[in-house]
């Protein structure tokens, strides 16, 4: 027998609906800006940005997929497009040949550098500008707690 749920109260329901709006609509708005200004998607930009922040601009594909909450097949398709554009190279990991490394090229880094200003401006406009500094800090605290729970659940499914 299924236990009856504890329903969300009115305030929680309003917060939940606002969160759904952000989770569903924000990526779409970021996609539009990046597609218009940089001919890339939010997901693709996220992959490039993570590579640009990695030591030596290199990450194992399996690790990169986990960081981007992506499947390896999806990420591999993106890597093929990136290789065709000269943005990344892939090679076996010299420390363990069972893994593949993705490395950002100079051309790929230039793509990140060119794309970042418009993307950052859009993120500021949509996420940070509507908030006071105190609200930004509180949002950071709240999202960190939620993200921790989500990451824990993701780790448990492995």
C-alpha cells in the first residue's frame, strides 16, 4: 500500500512552480542567446567552458560527461562536431588507455573567449540582476543545499 504524500503547502507550491519555470525555461533562453551570438548551444558552451577550466584544458570524457550530466553517447556526438570545427582533440589517456581524454585546442579556447561575454551578460541579466546581493547569497546557499542532495542521489544510482 502506498503511503499518502505530505502535500506541499501554498508557499512551497509557489516556490516549486517558480523553480520549475527556472529549470525549464532558463536553458532555453540561454540557448537562444548562444545560438544567435555564438552558433552553439548552452550544453555545448558548458562542455567547452568546463574544458577551459580544467588543468591543461584536458578531461577524461567519462568525467566530462558526469560534470555535464550527459550520457557518453551524447557527449561523443558533441566531440565529433567539436573535432570537425577544430575545437577539441581526443586521445587515449596515457595513464590508462581504457579512457579517452578530450583536450581543448587553441581554436576551442578562442571560441570560449569569444562566446563568454555575451553568455555572462545574459546570465547576469536573467539570474543575478533581479536580485540584491543578500538575495544572491541566499540563493547560493539554498541552491548549494539542493545541489548537494541531487548530487548525492546521482551518486547513489551508479
